[in-house]
């Protein structure tokens, strides 16, 4: 179950310290989005980790949170196959 939601909109401001990360069954936060992104860049937060922000009804998978991970440059310029 997610922590009690707050007044934050669905997409939180990078400056808002309203982010939480679930790693190995333990919740960490509150964090800034830029701090959470830095952890993702270093591999501390993997794409399958749980992420939650004030205002969300439930935890989300980190890879589905826009702006958390930098785009994979190896995929840049590729087109999906049909």
C-alpha cells in the first residue's frame, strides 16, 4: 500500500521532495526527483524498482516514470519493427 497521498499533482516538480523508492523491500525517501534520477544513473535504482510520489494512488515501476532514466542512446534512431 502506498503512503498517504498529498497535494502533489500527477507529475511532480523536480524541486519537490516528494519521491520515495522501494529497494529490496525497504522504502527510502522523501527524495527529490533529481536525486532519484542520480541514483538511477549510478545503478542504485534499477528500472524494476518501485517509485512513488505524493499524489499518486499507487507505486509505479521505475522504468514507467518519465524523466527518471535517461534515454538509452543505443536505441536512439531505431524504429520499431511491425
